[in-house]
C-alpha cells in the first residue's frame, strides 16, 4: 500500500513537471489562444481515440455518464483558454504563477461542492504557498489583464479537479480522459465562431513548426499529463494534487528563463519563495500520507 502511494506521488510530480512545459509551448506556438486550444484538444481527442481503437479499449458508457464527464471536460477547455490567454497577454511567468493559486481555490471550493468542513490546516498550507508565490514574482501592473485571466484560470481548474475526483472515483481513466477531451473540444468549437466574429480574426491552419510543437504538447503535456492527473486523483486528495501544482511556477519560470530568455534575476527572494512553496507541498504530502496510513 505504501509503495503504491509512493508511486502515485511520483506520478503526480511528473505530471507537474510536464505542466511546467505547457507554458513554454503556449508561447512557442504562434497561433492565437483560442485556435491553439482547439487544435490541442482536437488533436488530443483524435489521437487518443485512435490509440483506444487500435488496442480495442474504446470504453462504452451510458449517455448520462458521457454527458456528465463531457461537462467536466468543458471546464478543462475553459481553463485552457484562460491559461493560454494569460500567457499571450502577459508572459509564461505570469501564467504559471497565477496557476499556483489552484491550491488556494481548492480549499475554498471543495467544502462548497463536496459539503465538507473547511480545513483550517489546509488553508494554512495553501496560504504558505501563496506567500511563496508572491515573493517569487513581483507582479507588474502592466500585465493586469493577463493576471486576471490567470487567476480565473486557476479558479476554473480547481473546480475541474474537485469534480474530476468526485466523478472519477468509480470510473476508469480511459473513459474520463476520452469524454473530457470530447467535452473540451465541443466547448471550444462553440466558442470559435464568436471569437472569429468579434475578434475579427481568421481561422488559419498551423504551420509546420506549429504542428511539431502541437504534437509534443498533445502527446506529453495533454494525453500523458492528464492520464497521470486522473490516476493520482483516485488515491491522493484533490487539495494535495492542487497544492503540488504550486511547484509548476518554479519549473515554469526556470524553463522560461532557459528556453525563452525571460530573463529574471534569481535573487534571494526567489529562493525564499521557492522554499515556502516546497515547504507547503511537503507538509501536505506528509499529512496526507499519515491520513492514508491511519
């Protein structure tokens, strides 16, 4: 039991590392945020369905279950739209730092959605992370709109994670990911006509370079990432999963500095902030393991 749990925590941290690369590809791909998200979800849906078809593992679920899971997928699509818009209107650092508020929003929303008692200790852990995040990144008012989009993105993803855990406990990973990708693709497909009309932009095909980046984003940072994410939600609390996501800004900012030249002085403040984020993650991880072993 303990070895299985340790393996699930390893999967969780691999998924967070993969998430750290998402912002990089969001910046490298030159498509606008809506078309980027649509191509990402559409390619992910088609490729994942073909893989299931090849291995004869296409799930068969009732229309009621498909509808319920697809609605959760629509939340995932909305999260993607807000997250990539945040990156486009600001930069990768802003997007990933705002994403780290997911743990805080999970503490607030989980008691409301699951009728659980508010955990003061979890609130304390999440606030440690929030302080660390604020130290890592001194938010520039120039990026105000991107920041608003990023905060909304983290709130939506917190709701998605909670509902995903609630609905997914009795269902297999293949069903959840397939129908969530379908729901997300359908939702963004409905958004596109309004975006093209009001945004006065054209629907364009991705260039060869964009296709290359999209397929890496699809295979590793979408299908691989969300298979791991859904798997760990079966054994690890939603709050812990969200809190571990606070490691993403550390990965994301470092990757942005390395690959995108988003020059940022890694000062003493950065390392103090990173220490607080790591502290919050390890405190909650230890707390969750004690509960699991009890």
